[in-house]
C-alpha cells in the first residue's frame, strides 16, 4: 500500500515538473513559427476602408424606361438603384467587355494578329477587317470596343486558341468575379442564349475600369487605326452617344453599347464627378430608338450624383 502511494506521488511530481518547464520554456516549433507567419501575413496586407454613399432624403424618385437596370458604386459595389437587377437577360454586344478583359489579361498590346477569312465572315456590326491583314492587339481592341466590331471580337478570340476555348476563358473569369447570373456563349454577343444581368454587368464593368487601356479606349470618341504595314486603314467612331457628345453627359468616362432584336438596346457606362465614380447599366429599353439607351443612361447616372452624397 505504501509502495503504491509512493509511486503515485512520484508520478505526480514528474507530470507537474514536465508541465512547468513546458510552460516556462516553449518549444521553438510551437507558437514561434505560427506567430511569425501571422505577423508576416498582416505585414503584407493593406486595409482599405470605403465609405458607403448616403441617400439624400429629398432625392426624387427615378423611373428608368428599360426592362432592367442597375447603378452601383464601383468601389463598394453598393447598390444606388436597381430595377430587376438580378433578372437573367441577353446583353448583346456588352459581351465584348468580357472579351476585352480576357484579351487584355491573355495577350500583349503589341502582339500581332493575322486576320483569317473566317474572322471576316461574321454577321452584324463590323469594321471590315480583311483576310491576311495584320493588326496589333491594341488596335483590335479599339475596333472591338468603339464601333463594336464583331469581326474584331472573333479575331481576338481565335488568336492562340479556338473560339470555344476563348469562351471558356470568358466564363471562367465570370465565375472568378462572382457573376452568378452570367454565362457567355460567344465573344461577340450575337448568341442570345448567352445571359447575364444588370448587376452582373455593372460588377464586370467596374472590374474592367481598373485597366488603364480599357478606360483609354472606351473614352475615345473617334480614332483611325491601321494594319501593321499601314496598308489598311479603319476609321472608327464610338457607338456610345454619351462618349461622342451626341447626348451630352457631364463627367462621362465611357461605356459599351449593345443591340440584338431579343436583347433590345442596352448600355453599360460610367461617369465621374468630384472624384466620385459610378457605374450604370440599362438593358432592353422600352423605346426601340438607337439613342434610347444613352438617354436612359444619362437619367440613371445623373440620378446617382444628385440622389447620393459620397
């Protein structure tokens, strides 16, 4: 009995001593490495604190004459106005915003692309590229985004891969950006089975605005681009009437138009005043007039600046 009690006491002493020295002198592997990794993690991070826009109580209500619309603060993605903003809809040539994003992230601006005969045989709006013509990626992006050239869209999409593989890249990027209502079917936006929503397009456009080259192109009213050898010339006019000034809009940055019979007249655009930027989308305007999307967009963007303090 005494022997058993002695063994128990000695065991307690050993356990207690082990615990004491473990607490007093921790292993170099426990805590130190973890602490260093946490510190290094936070050292590499910058914290951005955004102020949400505040609605002005006296702001008048807005009536947008389109099937769906969205207006957001591109920094916070805070919704300033919405009308059926999550509704799935064809977006026509607004699709080319994603085509431009993928091209900018996949190619170099000075890459030279040779136009094929197949590239020139697409329907709809074209800049009439010629088979065998060699263009830089930069000039093709102007042809894509300013006059909405479908031939430029296909030429960019089939550089270094085939069309289907490029569409896979478009949809992968949409997934990365969290565009839950979006699925693209082609790089030009001619296939109305491709769908998105007003809010998804607003988020996509907000992302594209972070690219300097994209902003430079969409804000250009007129430009002449040439083939690499200078033999072919293309005079381009922006299809966005807000950018050309046909429909004046104070602070307009630029945008992208779209139209098919099913999608109707569509437009995504951005404007900035006093350092405050907003992004708007209108899909399928009630009027079939070519200027309808620009007129509704001007109402939408103007409302954003007048109804909110930033």
